[in-house]
């Protein structure tokens, strides 16, 4: 999202090649941390309210994919290197 906001502000695409490096083969047990939470908050919510944590992961993934799609539209080449990013993004509704 920050890369897209910078592109939107300056018109300069700062990244030509992009790939996601999260561990989305295990998204709800520490493989993906939702952007809405701090690391500490995420770890706590993961244990105390896993359903809410899953909802936030899905919300964050939708934002994540939207930013990648906008950067791709601007010319960045993106690929999934096999970490299940695209699979989990699809499950999140994107």
C-alpha cells in the first residue's frame, strides 16, 4: 500500500518487480499479520479470538491485493513464488 501511495503521489513507480514474501501456507497461525494490528496485538488476538483474527487477515489481504493490482496496472511485474499468496487472496474474496 505504501508503494502505491508513493506512486499515486509522485507518479514514480519505485518497484519494477514484485513478489510477496509472506508465509501464507499458514495464514492464521503467524504466517500473515494483518496490517490493522501491531505484532503484539496480532499475536494476542490470534490466541484469544481466532475468528476475528481470520477476518482481519482477509481484510488485510484484500487491501494488499488491491495495492498490488494498482501497481501492476502501472507497470510493475508481480508473481507468486509459491507461498500461497494468490490462493489465500482468492479465499479472502479478491
